[in-house]
């Protein structure tokens, strides 16, 4: 079951674009770059990356067939997409830029992951990624709901990790250890003004909750979403518009001197 729904995901397109633009601004433009965009989603931002860098080639990688369906319509010289898990990037792959916006948080063990991704960064190449900072209350709420019945039994006690991202200082140290002699790591709060608190639920439906939907039997999915929604809304002020501060970590590093 592919729980990703491009239409749901793109409801917050403008809000999601801001960190992409900020991450792209950190990348140093060089002639003829070979670029890979990990967890490229629907591919429109991958195309923007390709164009902005005037890259020789850009490969979008995603494991969701539904998200990639959109991407395959984006025909452009040098731009290609492949359905693949980030975890199984071929060992021999080499790129001048390994880029990932809002996707690495889906993978565990970031020290090991970044070490693996660094093998795909050519000498003198760059790594740039953005992940939501740890501490999103919604993740804890989803995990709490997953541990109540009947979801607990259906999921076999599984919950999505509440914390996957490291602290900014830990990413900085890791980049240094991995040979990125120049780096830029920062925590940035994105101030989103949403119509009401219900929109936070809609936002989470397009991302966080997909991991639960993927694992739950079809007859429990709606009940799970409802239980999550009720708990989430309880924690949020009923304000219109609703101010939603979203913390993200942006990391960029260049290998070599
Ligand atoms: C929040 S979306 C981000 C999409 C796009 N980068 C953007 O900025 O709009 C996360 C994407 O990562 C993909 N993804 C999550 N885990 C993945 C994995 N292990 N391998 C490949 N893609 C993955 C999902 O399918 C989804 O399309």
C-alpha cells in the first residue's frame, strides 16, 4: 500500500517551498553538476533544482509510485527519476551534489546514513539536506495513539520514531568528521499562518501519518486518523488564523579543502 497522496501533500505547497528555497540558496553553483535529489516526491522541486543549478544531470529518487507518477510527466533534458529506496542507493553512485529536502527524517540512524550518503558525494562535492527538527508534538501524539488498542495489536506495537533528526550541533560535528571542511548548519523556524488548527491535521495527514496508514489494515485507518485528530486538536489553540511555527534544520557541507 502506497500511503503518499500527491494532492494531500501539495495542499501546503507554498509552506513547503520555503525551506527548499533556503536549502537551494546554500548550494554553490558549479558548471556541469551531477545532482541527485533524494526523496524527490512529486518532482517539481527537483526540476526547479535542476534548472536553478543548470545541472548537467539531475536524478530524482523516491520510493513512492504515486508521488513519482507526477514526476514522470516532467520531461526535461538531463532530468530523470527512479523509483528506489534511499537506503539502497548503489555503492558506486557518485554525484557533485547530494540534495534532500524533507525526506531523510524517514530514515533511521543519521550518523550511519550520512556516512553512506557521503560515499556518493564526489571529491569536492556537496551535501545539502533539510529535515524537520525533533520535538514535533504531533509525532508524539501519533505514537501515543498507536500504542492504544486496537491500533497497538494491529501494528504489533510499532510506532514511528518520535526522534530521528539529530541536534544541529550534532550534524555540524558529523559533517566535520565526514570530511566536510566547509559547512553551514542552522535551525530555522518557519512561521506558517494557517486558516485554523484543523489545517495542522491536514498537514500531518500528508506526511507523518502516511507511515501509520501504510502499516494499518484498511478498516482501521479512518479510526486511527480520527483518534489522532481528536488528540491533536485538543493540544492546539482554537485560533483563526492559526499560527504554526515549524522548526527545521538545514545542513550544507562541501568536501575537501
Ligand atoms: C515530505 S516528502 C518531500 C518531497 C520533496 N523532497 C519536497 O520537498 O517536496 C518526503 C518524500 O520522501 C519519500 N521517501 C521517504 N522515505 C523514503 C525512502 N526510504 N526512500 C526513498 N524515498 C523516500 C516519500 O515517498 C516522499 O515522497
